[in-house]
C-alpha cells in the first residue's frame, strides 16, 4: 500500500471527482487507505456523500466493501445509511456489504428501509451475518 496521494484520494472521493480518483488509483494509491486522524476511507467518503458512481469504481478497483473506518461498525454501508443515501445503501447490499446481526446500526438500516425503500429490508435480512462470522 502506498501512502503517496492517500489524503488526496479520500478528498477526491468525498468531492465526487471520478477522474481524479481513477488517476490516483492508476498511480498505485490503495483504495483502502485510511485517513490518519478520522480513519475514513475513500469508500466511506464516497458513500456518505452519496457518490454512487465513485462507490462502484472504488469497489471495482479493490476497495474492501466491509472495511470499518473509525469505530468498529462504521462501514461504507453504515455511513451511507446514516446519511440517508438509499441508492448507495441498496447498491452496497447488492455488491456484498454485510450487516452484522445485533450491531447498533442494524436497526438504523431497517428503519431506513421502512422509511425509504421497502425492498432494502429484505436485502438487509438476506445479508445479515452473526457477529462471530465477521
């Protein structure tokens, strides 16, 4: 993993700059870098900001979809759910994001599903994994 450009990649992901993100990835910056202070990743930054195209690009380029940023349960899925990014939540679930059963965010995702998109509730149930499987 290279440190060169890691902060730039996180900033570009948050800004929705697809061209810059792809260029930095092409230079060898890891899609799984974490910010030195808040531990956010390019994927969590793109997810919380609702940049679905960048979420797709990052996952396709090797971003770990279930990687935690910061606190133990703060994955891209959780960040997108907290921000109300239903399209990102739906895509992440379809792409293999997992919801730990009994996590503090499981109910948030279920509530989001009930409020915004009923089909997400079935996806959450289908992808939920017991805590020991993580």
